[in-house]
C-alpha cells in the first residue's frame, strides 16, 4: 500500500504547472517528474512539429520510463497533456487554469510563434485540458485550480497539501 499519493499537475503551457509542481514537491517531499524535461534528457522524441515549433513526444517511451517509479507512490507528474497517462497512476489530478490575457502575456514573453501562441490560448479558452482530464480520470480526483498570482500559488499549495493529507487519512482508514 502506498503511503504517498501520485499526483498529476496538468494544464495549458504557461499556466504555472512547473512552478507549482516544484513548490509542492519541495513542501511535501514528493518526487517531481517534468515530462518535457524527461523526454529531452532521454531522447523520448519522435520528431519535431515545425508549425507549433515543438518536439513530438514518444508517449510509449515516457510511459515505460515512468511506470516503475509511479508504482511506489510519492510522485508528481507534470505535463501539458494528460490523456496519455494510465488512469491507475494517479490519486489526485490538478488542472491548472489561467486568465487568457495573463496567459497570452506569459506565452508572448516566451517568444512563442503566432500559431503556437494562438493554439495554446484556444486550448485554454475551450478548456481542452480540463475536458481531457474529465474523460481520462474519475471525477472525484480532479481539481481545477486558478494560478494567476503569487497569492493563488500559495493557496494552491495549501489546497494540494490539504488534499494529500486527506488522501493519507483515507488510506489509514481503509487498512
């Protein structure tokens, strides 16, 4: 039985997933897996999308790499998509959201090309990642968090900590 949950932090690029995942990882002592970084380090890439100016992920290689680590619990997986991950992996799923104007400014600062920038803004407008999560995981483990300010970041860390403690209590009660 796991003593720590596995958490997925997902959302459109630029909503603050990495910053939140890093903070939560440090505060709760969970291992943080940044999927984009893992893919680059281990060359889990199938090519490059010139239109969106981004690498194409080898999803199977990423899954095979992460599987043994997630069996133990105590992990945070962070990525901008979620439907590729097995449902059994996660005890808590957090979809991070952000106001489109703030998101636009964040992505423009990253120098995203027009096509990539507008594609990501549309993704946020149409709640694409939230819908992916709802189609891929049980409703009761999905939590939507707004992440636009430092105050939101602090609140989100506290909310995740609270939910992890609740998950741990539920595990003890079911023993």
